[in-house]
């Protein structure tokens, strides 16, 4: 899981799942129950449309200091088709899920899409400052 600017609630929910699965994995050690975290990344779904509808309903941008960031976000959310070229269909997640269920020794973490593999590797290799720099550059300086 990587932090992204302007996605606080979303980031918090994902970090909570990461913390919960880590805790359960330790608490259930030697119980025969294996706890895995599946990190899908961009999957083709109605997520953007649903998020945009809720954003319009709950966020007042009229007097916000973040109007420029919001405008870029609106452009991304209103884009037709996949937001990124490497989004996979939901079946890609199902494939990892089935593997974790059927494995006698499942991995603690399953990455699904290219970004999850990439950022999982970068998170292990780079300092926090270097990773923040890359994330800000990738998101237009934090403006998306």
C-alpha cells in the first residue's frame, strides 16, 4: 500500500487492512489458519464512478484551497474507460485469491497488478523521502 495525495480516507482504509492482516497473522500463528493480504491495484470496476458520485455529494469545492487539485481529479474521474493502461479485470484478483485458498503455505502478501509489484519493491528499496518524491512526481506534484 502506498500513500497518495488527496486520498486520505481511501489510504487509511487500506493501511487499516494491512495492519489488521499483520496482527491476525501473528495472533493465528500455529493455529492452522493462514492470513493473507491481496493487494489488487488498479482493477477494472465501477470504483471511479462510485467514488466520484460520493465526492460530488459530500465535498464543497467552492472555497477550497485545493481547487486546482480537485479539477485534475475530476478530469481523471470523468475519463472514459480505464484510468490507467495496466488495469486488469476482476478475474486477476480471483486467481490470486484461489491460489491463496488452495496453497498449503500461502504467502503473507499477494500482489496482482504491475503497480503493486513495482511499489512493493520500491517500498523495500527506497527511503521514505525518495519514495515520497517519486509518488509526488507520479501524481503531478501532488496535484491529482
